[in-house]
C-alpha cells in the first residue's frame, strides 16, 4: 500500500514539474518577442534565438541607441538567420540611425572593416526599402544615397579600404 502511494506521488510530482517547466519555457519565449526602447523586434527574428540571445540582442540595441560603437558593430553582425530576418535587422539598424542621427552613426562606424561596411550597406538598404519607418502601413522604398548621403559616402570609403582594421 505504501509503495502504491509513493509511486502515485512520484507521478503526480513529475507531471507537476513538467507543467511548471513548460510554463517557464513559454514565458521565456514570449519575453523574447518584445521591443526595446520603442524599436520592435519582429517575431520571426526573435524565434531564431534563445532567450539569452534575445536578451543580448535587446542589450545591443539599447547600447547602440546610447551611441556605443562596439555594441553597434556587434548588432550589425548579430546572426539574423538569413532571408527576411536580415531585412528585419536592417529595419532595426535604420531605426537606430534615424534615432541617433547620421553624424553620430558616421562616428560609430569609423573602425568597421570593409566586410562589415558592405554588410552595413546591405542592412541599411534593406531597412530603407522594406521598412515602414513613417508608419503609414506601406513600405517606404527609400535609398541610402538620398536618405543618408554623408553616411553613404563614409560607408563607400570603408568598403574600399583594403588595409583598414585587418
């Protein structure tokens, strides 16, 4: 009799523990699908990262908004998973540039390698073309040359710099 009760309690506690872990995992996943400082992180982009990676991603956005050069570089190199998710990273990158300004962004990118500069160029182009930064419900279809001409000139110089920051 005692053995039967013990097995029953064990099964009950095992089931309860499983449910608690499941609820925690769901909560952690939903925490990853938020925004930081009014910059929305898409669900698709969040789904490709663990809870801790998502927290790091949010931290990089926040520090980039505080004009931290190292964090901005890490942000643009963050694993976006490919395809549409990289366009989402481009939209986030572009929102940061609008927020901190073109001149400050130029200061933050001075130490990028040519490879990093090419990737930043792609992200900005994607963000401007496919983002809805004016929030009118339609993609903006803007270009880096018109929207950020000085930043574009800086990126072009960095892309051509073969001996820079090896």
